[in-house]
C-alpha cells in the first residue's frame, strides 16, 4: 500500500521528524512492502523553520536576541539570498516552550526578541519576511516586534513603556522613529492558521492566554487591554484590524504585524503544503492512506490547524485520512465535521499523561502497527 505521512509535532514530546519516524516504524512492521512518502509540515507554529528548511535551500542565521521574559538567548531564522527572503519562526525567540511552566505569564511576556530577529534579517537585505506564528508565550498584540523595529509606546507622562501585555492598557501615544521608514519597502507575511479576532470571547486572551500562565482575572484584564489598545490604534493610526479573522493569532501578534507593517495574512498549512508540492505527490502516485496527527485533537483542530488542512487537501483526491494524537478530546460528530476517517490516541487513561509524553515514540509506533495490521488482515 502507498502511504503519505504528514504529521505535526507532538508539542513537548516529539518533533514532526520524530513522529514521522515512529509512524514509519509502525507501518513497516504492519506492511511487508509499504511505499511511504513523508512530508515535514507545520501550520505556521512550532516547526515552521524545519518545514521550510526541508523544502528550500536557505542560510541559517543565528542571532543573539531575547526570550519572552527579556533574557538573552540565541535564536535562528532562515535567509534565502537569491530572493532576499527571510523566514522567521516566532516560537524560536518568543515561544512558550522557552519558559519553564512556573515562569509562564502572559502579562509579562513580549515579542521583542522576534523583532530583533526580523531587524537582523532586514539589515541582511531581506525584502520579504514570512513570520510563522504559533506556540507563543505572549499576549502583547505584536507591540514587542513593533518596538524592536522603530515604534515607541508612551504612557500619559510620555514615558516609554516596556512592550509587554500588562502595558497594553497604559499606552497613551504611539510614535514611529524616522529610521522605521525603511519598513515601507518590506513585504511582511503573517503565516498562521487560526481565525480568532483580537479580543472578545473568541479572541487572543480568552482562547489562548490560560495556557500561557494567565489566571481567570488576568484573562479578563488582558482582553480589556487588547480592546483598549485597539482604540488607541484607531485614534493614532486610523486603522482597525481587530476583527480580521486570524488577528488574535500568537497573542495578537498577527494583528500587530498587519497594523504596523501591513502584513498579508496567509494560511500556514496551504503555504507549506504548496512549498512541499504535496499535490504533486497525490497526482503522481495512488495514495491509499494519508496519516497525520498532533499532540492533541480537539475543537481547535478544526480552526485551521495542520490536521484540518491535510484533511481538506486529501478530500480533493478522495484519499482517507487517519490521525494519531497524544490525546483525543473531540467527539464523533466533531471528527466527522473535520472529515477524519479515524482518530487514534496513544493516551491510556489508566496511566499518567507524563507516561504518554515520555513514551510517545514507541506508543505511536505500536498503535500504527496495530491499526494497519488489522487493515492488512
């Protein structure tokens, strides 16, 4: 049988490459002569650079920058000299995985470190910049990136504010320094696959801030702050991008990229599947099964995540999709709505989540073996 394997990472457990290897191991045990095509992909979040690097030849540039809490770290981006194009993964400098669980605090984090990466890419000659969003530890509406690239955010006393989520509600005036005019010549692309607005019940704070260390009271304050910040933007820049689908991505970073740099929103799944020429694989080979997956399949999966993008593409070629995940938190109706033929979790309710995460590689291999052994019987 012919298999096409395109999983996302299992966050905190396995990279996409490791998931691919485990699935492949299981298939080779279940099928004596499988034909397996593999693609490293991403929805624009963690793993974005790995997916890009698999499909294009580009220089990896390492820069000293800051993590979400302002600590010095080194992070990388990709630069393709021939096309003057940079690929930046927000999670590399502003990601949740950079912080210990006890240090995660959506009020105190910033995307400033990602801004440093972008600034370096511009100095290197980049005229197109793709920013992969997702996996962020932040809720600053992209204020940190803007601050790194020449914007200043001042309070009522004219004091420049630290660009963190907690200070969104203190912004009174926005200034742009003269050197920032070079940004007018740069094309920005916000690569993401969520459709949340900036604020409100389905906005950046209410949907994502809890996983970034925000308590219920913090979430309400952050949501109010995002709405207030947008009112300042409307007054200062005479623009309102708060309701754009996807504006709430990465704690509102997509909103900031659109507002301050006129970024174009593009689908991470579509962008990377096109880069990997996945449609060509379907056209050139009769695929029997597509196998995808992610750490957790739940209601957010249908919000433009990689799994949903894979399902939508596979439908065009009438190929069934099997998803493997760490934890399955979607009912049968939700799975049918996503278009998934099968979704299999490796989590065993009789064992801890920690056990599943530590043993994910072998568990994925075994469950793939068991599933496809039955299919081959």
